[in-house]
């Protein structure tokens, strides 16, 4: 006989766990089904090599919503976020740019390159914080379709419009620019220093198959600028114990509230009877019944693999087919015998304790994208790195270190060959690029893990290796995410919801999609049809 629950959550990534925690806290008998042996999705910590624990995929945190931290009491469940201080960018000419959280020090550093830019930096930072505060309330919305005849959609649109109207005219113009311009064009309004613009523009391409000069990337830059820790905007940190500590804390909160979590339990099919979800079939053939099914995996997997196109409206199937995933990034994790020694700033100084980035100039960044446009991984890639062992020594044996490298671009679709054939060549390219700036690197590598977009798809269930379950482009934001008419977490199948980062407000270790979906589900439970 099939077991029965109030709600089943497909996927134990951080969003799925957030949804489960909120449903369980509301008294719903909730079951989470995760196909891997541990929870977390892409936010996991694993001991890949003896003694070395890696944040295998996602590696820093900033976007995790403070209301989730507070409401689920994640600190009580073991979450501790250690702040990252600054971003260090070495340059080919032997110089560097090193921005830190200390405003006066950063001012002096930027002034070394351009006194004009040092003066503009404070104005830019204030403007972006103000822009972020305008957008931030929208992160908690269940977006209504403004093209529908539902008067509530018009009321929501009017509320946003009224807030926009109250902004100073210069801010109104800035919001429009953020939504339409490229990251570089947007930054050109403030700065002239190439390395500064390149490093800052990098946030505008994360998780997108776009270049720093592509229109729309200015919004992605803002999306990442909205990160905060303890109320401080544009703050980034490392969870003690790796990003898996975030997922484990949320899972602990869910279990405490009564949720059941099963790992190593892949779902084969979502049961649909008379147009309503009624449970799932596991890969082992077992059936589990539930009134509600919420999927935290992407729309392609949810609808085409688990539901079936024949049970969905034709126009919806067409929209999901057009939904852009297009993975563009990979990961290289290195176990080191010592610290890398950068030519431009030698030694084990505090510059190694923050973010490290290979983004020397705008042309370098755009040429990296040029390779990807033609189906090749970037021969000179943009690389964003952290050395978590300088902040959390427990991640490696004494005296050893970890270098975690996020790499762009690595397109899912290669013009020739396969990722299985080119995985190690890609890893060599990343190491060779880094060795141009830290010549000792090759001599101190003990172990290497190379993760391609294909690996992200196979191992972590991220279709086409997209780390955000879909690009953050203008046609895939707010009431258009994931597809027009279905941005409020519901689907054409009654009782089936989406709660992953393919929904509004999108990707990153944020949790907002999971929380918003849970609130929507609970509201419909109380008031069906609302």
C-alpha cells in the first residue's frame, strides 16, 4: 500500500529544503526525496580527497535571505557565515587591484589607478545599494501576469509603479538602464580603469551565456550586488564547513519541524490523475501519495521527464521547450600543499583571504565569451576563486589548502568533441592560466577535481549544466520566469508546484524561491483558487 503525505518535495537542494521546512512548520506532513546520497543539490560539502573537504559546486554565500535565516533559526542549527574581505585581481603587467571592505583603504587603492574612479566609487556603491533596496521587496513577491484579466495583477503592477514613481528621477532612469544595458556600458558611466570595470562586470555574467558587453547583464550585476550579511549590502562570506553547512542547517530545521527527508531516493514519475498531481513513483517502483507535489528541479526535468508532454497544454510545452538553460561555467577544485604565490603581490598576505579573480581587462573578458559563442571553452577564462582554508582551516589537513575555482566560459554544447574527452584539457587550461599569475601553483597541486557542465547535469541534475536552473535574462525574469503565465509557482497540473531557482527570483544560494513557493502553497491550501 502506498504511503501518504500532505506534500512531497522533489529534490533536496536548498530551495526544496526551505519549502519543506516552511510546510512542516505549518503542520503539513512533508516528505523530501533527494536522488543523491546527501542533501544540498549544488550547495554541498564533500570530502573528494582524503582530508580535503570541498564546496564542490556553489562555494560562497551572500544572497541567502535574512528572513529565512531568522525564521528557520539557522544559526541555532549550526549555520555560521565567515565574512570574506575584499577582492584581489592580479594583472599581467605585475600590478594588481585589491578592494577590501575598509572604505578608506579601497579609496586609496583605486586612486592608485585613477583618482577620478576613487571619487566615483562611493557614489556608485551608494547608487547600487539604493537600487537594490528598490528591487529587494520584489524578491518576496509571487509575480502576477500583467497581461491577464485578474485585477490583482493590475494592483500589483500599480504598487510597483507607485514605488517607482516615488524614486528621484535620476534613480528612475538608473533602474531602466540597469534593466537594459550591458554591465560594461553601465559601469562606463562611472569608471575609466579597465581592471576595475572588468572585475566588477564579472558579476553581470555569472550563470549566463552572455558577455560583459551583452545587453541585460547590468541587471545580473545588480542581482549579485543585493547580497547581504547581517544587513550589510554587497557582503559575501564562506559558511563554516562549506556550503553544505547551509543545506544541513535548513535540513535540520525541516526535520525539527517534522519533515521526513530521504536521500538516495530518485523520483521517476509524477503521478497525475484527472489533471491533478497525486504523488510520485520512485525509480524502484514504489508509489508515494500526496495532496501536493512541489518540484525543486528545473522545468525540463519536471515536465518533460516526470510528468510527460502529453499531459500538458501544447502552448505550455512550447514555452518550456524555449526556456533557456545553456550552461556556461565549470568548476576546478584544487587540493594544495601550500599557498599560491602571486607575482604581483607575493607572500601569504591578507589579499588571499578574500575573493581572487582573473579578470585583468574588459577585452580579456569579452574574448573569453567569444570562444564560448563558437562552442569552445575559453582558452583564457575568467576565473573567480577563494581559498576557504584561510578562513576555515578545518576544510583541509594542517598546513594544506583548498583553491576553489569557478570558471567561465565552459559551454555545455561544444562545437567539436565531448566534455568527457576535453575535461582534463579544460582543467589544464585553468591551471595554466592561473600559473601565469602564480608561478608556483603547478608545483603545489596535490589533487585536482574538474567539473564540466556535463558533470553538473549528470551528477547534480542541472540540465545543460546551468547553475541557476535557467538564465537570468530579461525574458526570463519576474512574471516571465520560468514561462509567461506561470510565474506564481503553480503549474498547469493542479497540485503541482515549482519551488527551485527556475522560478522568481532566480538563482544563487538565496532560498527565496523555496520560501515564496511554500507561502503560495499554504495560501492555496487555506483559500483554494486564490
